[in-house]
């Protein structure tokens, strides 16, 4: 549920600003509903009514992700600039700073773990699901090219030696890259086998 407060003031603008101050957000992050317009009352004194406005924070996935990551990285004493943009229900979050390798981890495992946590936080409202892609130093693109090259190499080996090839364990997103790269091959097909976290891709020759 989106957070809402009631702002009050002499004018509607004052009431909105009171709500913004309490929430700690800016006007473009909220929607407002005027509950009561101000009235001066008799002789400008008796029966005077102040403005009352409901100020509700919109579900801002980008800000939610940035605040969550910012607090986490501050606690880890890792200075970092965080930017994000939402495109077609995919939230792209970019981390920039020195020594980002520590946030990538071995084969991107740390980055994947952070991405999973951000996804949980962003989608905890239960509203429309938003996929999160967390990246730094263009790691995702580099890793995709590496995996695509691996897929081609292992497919060639399968054909050359006439036997199936089993790849190293990978997470679901990396396995999808392998499957996608070889899905149109007329010589091999792919499938996954094993249980997490050891589930891996197998490249198998097609029947002639």
C-alpha cells in the first residue's frame, strides 16, 4: 500500500508542502487529493477552516531501489553512484564507482544476489511485477558475449566429437542466454538438468 499523510495549512499549497515535508519527498513523487478548501470564516475570524490535503506517495520503483541500495552500500562502506530508469516494466539500475569488482563477485554471483534483493524490495507492494536488471561496468553485456561465445564453442565440440557437452552450473538468466543462442541451430539442441545451484545446460546432437 502506498504511504499517505494528511497535510494542513492556510492555503492548499501550504497543506501540500506540509505533507511533502512529512513524507520527505518531492511533488513529482506524489498525488494529491484536496479534502477541504480553506475558508476565511465570518469577519475573517470565526469559523475559519484551514486547507486539508491527502498526499500519497506514488509507487516509484526507481527511487525505492536507489534508496535501498544506497543504504546497503553505505553500510558496506562502498562509495557508489546509483542511477535507474524504468523501461517496459524493466527497471535498469546502474552502479558506478571505484573497485566495483567487489560488487560483481565471482562470475557475477554478488551482483546477482544484490539484484535479487532489490527485486524483492521493489515488488513487495504486490502491484504490477517489475523485472530488475542490476549492472555495473557493463558487466551484463560483457558476460552475455562471453556466454554466447561459450555456447558456440561447446556446440562445435559436440558436433566434432559426436557427443553431448555439459556446461558448468549457471543461474537461470545465464542458462537462458545459452538456450537462446543455440535455439535455431540445425545440429544441436539444449536443455537444463540437475538441481539448483548445480543446474546446468546440456548441448545435445540432434537426430539425423
